[in-house]
C-alpha cells in the first residue's frame, strides 16, 4: 500500500514541477536515482511551493517505508 502512496508522490511532484523527481538518460540511470531516493527540491520553483505541499511530497517520497506516510 505504501508503494501506491510513493507513486502518488511521484505524480504530485510531476504536477507541481512539470518533471519527474527521478531522472536519467536511460532506464538504468532512472532506476539508480529511484534507489537513491533523493528527490530534488532546490531551485526557484520550490521556493514558491507552500510548506505544506513540500511536507506532503517529502513524506510521500520517503524511501524508508516505515517513515513514509500511510493512507491511514
């Protein structure tokens, strides 16, 4: 279930920024970035995003399933 919420975080990130949180030149590089689990929240765009939106995104994209937000 928490992987579904991670996917929601990816979609929300794309809706806000217009790009995926994990990117690369090919599938292998993208998967390596996913495994690292470090989404980029730097840059001028993210300074305009509300603290609440950033908070939920970080909770949804947390690599640690024990710390990732749940639907409950």
